[in-house]
C-alpha cells in the first residue's frame, strides 16, 4: 500500500516536473498506476486524448526501458525528438536506420542508458531482438495502434498477430495496448490476439468535445464557401482539406494559393519525394493548408491542425470520424467542416452499384453510406448522433455543433415530395435531376418538347420552389432511399419501394435549405480565441517566430519545442520570472532550463514597449 502511494506520488511529480502538466486527464492516473503496479491494461481513448503519457510515465517510474511498439515508422523520429526535448533518454529502432545506428542503440540498451525505445513490430519479432530484450531490464511493453491486430480492419498488420509472444516470453512485464478506433468486435480481437484476458479495460469513449461539427449544402460554389470559411475563421492556421480526386486536389491547391493562402497538394500521384517534402512542410511550418485525397493522414499527429474540411462526402461515418479526428489533437477548439451536395450523393451511390464486390459486402457499404447521408440530414445534435453510431451515449445535445448552435428549420415536404416522385413516374424513370426540375418548374426547352414532357401532368406544377430548392429536395429523397440513381451511370432517377407510402399520403418532414451564412461568424468556441489587444497579437507572433527559429536550428517541428497552447498561455499570463514560467502548462524542468530565459526576455521586452 505505502508502495502504491509512493508510486502515485512519483508519477505525479514526473507529470509536473518532466512534462509540465498540472493534472492527469480523464483516466490517465488510473492507467499509469495500473502499469506502475505491474498490471496489464487495454486503453481505448480518442485521438488527442493523451494516450502517450499512459506508457511514458510508467516507463520513467519503473526500472528499465519502456518498449513502445508502433507500426508508424514515419512518426518515430518526431516522437523521440519530443521526448529528448523533455530531457528523456529515448531512441528508436526501425528500417530507416543504418547498421551502425542500430548497433549504437543496441549498445545503449545493453548499458541500460535508455528510458524508452520505439520499435517497429517486424524488428521486435526478430529472434536477435527478442534475445536482446531478455538480457536487459524492460519496464513495460506498450502496443500502440493495437487495432492493427484486426484482420477485418483497414490497418491490419500481420506482424501484430505475433505480438502474443510477448506474453509468453515475458510473463512478468506489464503490457498496455492502446487504440483510438475499436468497436466491440475489434476490442475482442485485441484481447484474444494479444492475450490480454487479464488486462483491465479503460474506455474513455469516442467524444472529441473540442471539435465543432458542421455540415452545409454545397451551393454550387464550394471553393468560395471554403475560402470564406478559412478567411473568416482560420486565417493563418493549419488545416486539411479533403477532396475526392487528384485533379480536384491540384486545382484547389493552386486556386487557394492564387487567393493568397499557403496551400499544398498531396495525393498518390505526386512522387515520393514531393509527398515527403509537403508533409514535412505541413509539420514544420506554421499555417499550412494541406489539400489532399484521403491518401494523406494516417500517422499525422500534428497537434495544432485547426480545421479539417471535406469538399466531398466520406463514404462512411467511420471514415468521417477518423478524418475529422485529425483536427484539434491538442484539445484546443477546432472545426470539422463539410460541404455536400446532390452530385456527391449521386456519385457515391453509383460507385457502389457499379462495384464488383460481393452482394454481402455491397449491402454493408450501402448501409454505411445511408448512415452517413442520414447524419448529414439530421436536425438534432450531430455529436449525439455520431457517438451513438459508435455505441456511445451523450445525455444532452452538445452545444458545439451546427445543429445545436443554429437549429435547422424543418418543413412539411409531403406535397412537394409527391410532386417530385410522380414527376419521376410520369416521365418514365429515365431522366436525371436537372431535367426533372425543368419539368416541374415548367421550363421551355428543346428536350422537353422533344419528349413531349410539356404535356405530362406534372409539367409546371412546382413553381412554388426554385431550382436550388428542388435539387435539395431530390437530394434528400435520394439520401433517404426513396429514389435511386440508375446503374448504367447516366444519372436517371428511379422510384424505390420506399416511395410508395409518401405517394399514398404519409407525411414527410424535411430539413429546410439554409441560407449561406454571410460575413464573419463571431469567434467563439469553434475557433481558438482571438487575443484581446494588438500588443498580445504582436507578442504571439514574436513567440511563434522565435519558436520557429529554434525548431529550424534543431531540425524538429515547432510543436516539439512548445505547443501553441503553451505559447498562448505565455501571451496571456506574461511570466517574467523562471518560477512563473515554470507554472505554464507544457513547460517542464528541461524546457525551462533550455528556453525559459529567452522566452522571458521576449515577453518582458514586449511588455515594456507595449
Ligand atoms: P493521443 O496519442 O491519444 O492522440 P497524445 O498522447 O498525443 O494523444 O496527447 C495529445 C496532446 O495532449 C499532447 O499534445 C499531449 O502533450 C497533451 N496532453 C496529454 N496529457 C495531458 C495532460 N494530462 N495535461 C495536459 N496536456 C496533456
Ligand atoms: Zn450538438
């Protein structure tokens, strides 16, 4: 017991001294204690929840080296740099090292000089590595991205399955498995494959409260809407914009640059070297906007991505959650902003119908797309809906999504829907949305005359709505599965069985088309708070410049030196002594010693002159 109290005191001291944090977050304390006491843990925590501390602190508390297994080789360098900045002896072993560098790390291990070692699973499984580990003292094994053991998931890694060997060969060394993406089935697979039957489960849920979700209709000029959003709410901030095609990525990136923003393209067609450079610049420079296909993102753990924008619909809520999750890892306010329109719905539905996959797979995919579309159209809290999709429960509406902040209006769309549906029927289920809308609105066109559609009973019966409103309605009818888009790919709209009740008079309530917001929204919870005075802004810029200088000198990303949130706290509380500087969140002993005086000097000079 006394031992446990001592451990817990030591963990807290390390939290403050080394990391510069005052308190543990959510379940971190319990998880840390569990490992310090030599027991296993399975940790489900959302991105940005603070998983790393859960194994980093026990690695420091316990004797020996903490072994961290991760499939994300590209991240290891940054992770090790981050730890070294804190004065921790850390290293990594993966295929990017030369033979000589590997030997150096092995010697350090033998001499007991390392506190943490990041290692790729294939390297760990080599017989000589396992032999080495049995000769030295190991504090714990941390298995990061543990969902990679799942054969059914997207990130399956065969070497992960062999990790059960750790339990057999090192039964007395505590293990912790961590992931941000585990539904019930995956969770079970992790437990079985890694022999974690005796591990305590720590489940922090899926919520990312600092992310503000909003979805609007694509009113036909998506890039202007995007530009306005970035200029009004995220000027000079880092963000990711996802598009479906490479062509769109290239065009949009250059258009944004043309508009004076700092945007870079990223997709599979760019050469390896160029992709690497763009990724590096995104990590190392301030305020870069990455315009990308979904090829970009896995293993990006830049903490200060302030927005993720989607100009196309992701194909499932899982994808949406994962992609938007790259925003706001630092816990500061961030936006998940999406536009979607009729064309998205048509393209995705067609892609699915044309897919060569098995019927069973197609049905699953269709179900997932319908959930995604339903999510776009809901009139209640988005966060509640998103979490409930993942089996989480949120008691009250969140107050930080578009439907909470600006509740959408609904309208009785029964009559309009009946008109639309019967127009599809009367014209023989052979025409696309544009033509159907023309018929409803009584347009005069060559096509209409050619097919004799000015004579059908639904001609010109829909003048109460404008073109955009009709398109909006058709999109909703397709989203809800009342209408479908034909398989041949010409975009002809067909009636589904589900349309029958509406035609028979069942009422239909739909979400009203929103007027695009004009001007700048006031800066509140959705974006990081603006500073109160020009002096504060100037100081913020000075601190960021100096941080960039330091980062460049050392060849690390700026967030490895200090996070934005740490600089922000400096601007607001203006520490002028080492003691008060040491109180700032994110300033541990080592960073205080290295950088404290210089940052104080910048702060006090600015104070004097401002
Ligand atoms: P995850 O791996 O779960 O995505 P990280 O471990 O990278 O998350 O942590 C996310 C961010 O939160 C990091 O910048 C980290 O420094 C910060 N953080 C973690 N725990 C705490 C804490 N107890 N107090 C303050 N900041 C924390
Ligand atoms: Zn909400």
